C-alpha cells in the first residue's frame, strides 16, 4: 500500500502561506511515519491549503475541521 498524506488548512491568512503550511503539515506526518519504519518510497505528501474545506470556515468548529491531514492510497 502506498499512501499520499494530504495537508489542509482553514482560510485564516494568505493563500500562499496556507499552501505552505499545509505542505509542511503533510511532510511532518510523512517524516513521522518514515521515522517509525514506513518506507519513504511508499509515501508522498501534498498540501492543498484552504482549497478543500470539510466545513464552512465561519465558526471555530468549522475552522478546526479544516485544519487536518488525510491519508489517500495511491498506485505506483
């Protein structure tokens, strides 16, 4: 199984800063898994910034849901 780690943010801040934050978030999870023994060749990371919200960014709860990482299987 290969896994892509997707990083996401809420809409607070600049778009470019959120994209960078989401990338750092995804790479932090990738590094954690690699350090726990998962082969790096089976992992990749991608940041989406604020482009894929799960909830409206109008409440603290909605913003919290949008600050996340997700695992997505992928084929070589």
